[in-house]
C-alpha cells in the first residue's frame, strides 16, 4: 500500500445516522466519527375520498441523503480531496419505487406502518409457509419486503406499471449518490424474496407477491464496486470520483462481521440496538423443520450465513422514554435510567419482549401494564421497576433463543459477543451473562460501521480476507468482559419466564 486509504462508512439506523472515516495503513486501522444526525419516521393521518382516516408511516429519504452529503463535506474538510470509497448500510426493510426518468414515485413507507399488520397471512394464502421458508430461510415478520411488495401489488398496482425499479433503502441512497441500482446479497437475503442457496431473486416468491422480476435490482456480493459519485456532485464537494461499494448493506451483517470471534462454531453473537439480533454463524442456510418451527432466519453474511432470531431490543425502552418525555416535558437521562433500574427489586415480573403488543403501541408503559394484567402478574411499582423488568426479560429472552440455536445447530455456544450500541449497557450485559451462564464480551460499540469499513477494505484488496480484519478490530477497540454470577436466582427466574411464555401462548 503506497499511502493510507481513507474510506467513508455511512451507518443508518431507525433513529439516526452516523458517518465514520476509516483509515487503513500498513497493518493499522483507525476510525473517526465525522458526522452524526437524527432522523426518524413520521406518522401521517390521511383521509381518502370517502372520509376514511388512515395512519401511514414514512421516511424522509431526501433529508437522509442531504445528511450523507454533509458527511462527504466533513470528509473534504477533515480528510482532504481524496476519498477512496464510500459504503452505506441501513436497516433491513423498506424500498422506494423509481420511474423511467429517475424520479421517486410517492413517499418511502416505513416498516412500522400498520398497513402491513395482516400481510403475513395474505402472503401465506398465496404460497405455503413451508415453501416460503424452504426457499428463503427467512422467518415471518410483517415488515419483510415480501409483504410490503404484496401490499403495493394489491393496493397500488399503478406503481408496478409506471416504475422501472423498486430500490431497497441502501440501493436508493446509492442511486441518489451515483445512479447505482444494485443491492448486495446481505440486504437481499432479509427481504424474504431471495433464494437463500442461489443468491438470486426467487421466481416463486415474486409470483406470489405479484411483482415482475424486472423491477428488482441486481444482487451483487458484498465488496462489489457499484459505480462512483455523480461527477457534478463530486465536483461541488471538491472530491475525487469516489467509488461506491456494496458493503454488508444490511446493518446486522456489518455488525456481525465486526464481532471479534475466535471460533464461530462456539460463539453466540448479539447485535444489540433498537432490535436484538441473536444468532450464530453457519456455513450454509439451515431450513430444517426445527429451524422453521423456531422461527429462525437465515440471513446472508460475509462469506457465511447468520442463523438468528430478530427480537425486540432497546425499542421498548426508547418508547418508554418517549412516553415519559411527553408526560414530563424533558428527556430522562441515561444515567438516571441506569440508576432507577439498578435500584429496583429484581424479578418482580416479566414480559415477552416479542409480544405483538410491544411492536408499535401508542403508549409503551400502558402496553406493559396491560400485558402484566393479562398474565396475572403484579403491577410495577414505579419507573425503575418497569425498566428493570424490561431488561431482565430481554436477558431471559436471549437465553431462550440461545437454547434454541444450540439445539438447531447441535453445538452449544460457549461465549457471547455483544456488539452495537447496546454493548454500552453495563447492566444488560451483566444480566445477559447471568441469564445465559456464559461469559459476555462487549464491543465494539460501533460494530456496524466497523464491519462496513472492513468489507470496503476487502473489496478494495486492502485485506486478504475477513479473517484479516479481526486483528485490526481487536487492536483498535476495547472489549469488556462480563462473567456469570447469581446463577441460582437467574435459573429460577428463567423457569418462571418459560412458564409465563407457555401460559401466554395457551391463552392466545
């Protein structure tokens, strides 16, 4: 390498985005955040011609694009006129329709939009659930792109006639930057439209949702060069013709790629954030009846498959804080969140974090209190008790999922890696070690950006393989270790948690 290579990672989550510059030299790696911004979906109430009012949730994709441009401007100021690549990762749902003249057709719908509430059932009336899982290896969630496209085919067939492409969010942003339309296999894999073993769109799935194959973008491997910044954009920014690379554009794929795993066969990985993605790295998709019964997903990784469950994560706490902010007129600081839950009594009650009542309620505290009443558990005594039961329940859910993964893979996990923003939650990390009875290694916190940069480096030939990234990651980021304690009390709590889940299932 004749000079240091500087790469830009754009990491977009459901509540904000961050831009990081990664610098690669001879055997060295450093990463610096250069731009951060907030964004969120907006909920509208729309009235049709009959006066029926419908709730809709949309993203402001042009505002997100404008923030990415600000990130590029920050690169020019802080790094200089030469940037060696840019890669974008996003959440794993939602797509936009593009016309022949390159314009977007309508607003970008958000994955929590209630129009999708019954689309899983609608899809399974068109194609058997067993066949869906055998082809795609993806578990059933309302927000899967399969369900979104089916809704459009049923309710907006005009778009299928006027559009020339439907672009997932990372491809949409690359389209804005450089006219690129391809999507990498990690994002395509979570759509529930890709043949998991062939890395191509499934004709059977596209027939089922009623969308012609010509509308879907090309699927490419992570690390593929897609194009470069539009010349007028690069010139206006004072930058070179920056290459645009496909990365692990599904953020969880990038996060998993950054976990400093010694032996993938024995590591449970949790990407902890708004969602908790709990999984194991396997060589090939596992689409057995046991895997389907457990609702496990086979998501594309970087040279592997992520066998995982998508569970509710910090979303529940984020929504509690939003509700309390509305009531109090100010945000509860995270330090106070930690103090309140640490001071609360342990194991007073539990929730199933994946109960549908917690998916998008108007009032998360009310949803929790309703769940506890419905399951004959005591009402929480104050906010600290609510916070503690949520975090305890998350840790116990992790244990349940881990046991399922152990059974399906036939090989028990011996260590837990927690990556992402949630790895900074000291109490939850300790709860996870206690609940699972396994050591927990937490870090790196910005794992998604790290994985994004490492895939870019791989695509540019700066790394011989993803294995070559691990020493760089271990050297650059501190890893915190948590050891199990209080095993008897957590085992007793887990027994109660499992009985509660069985009772709730029977009642429903």
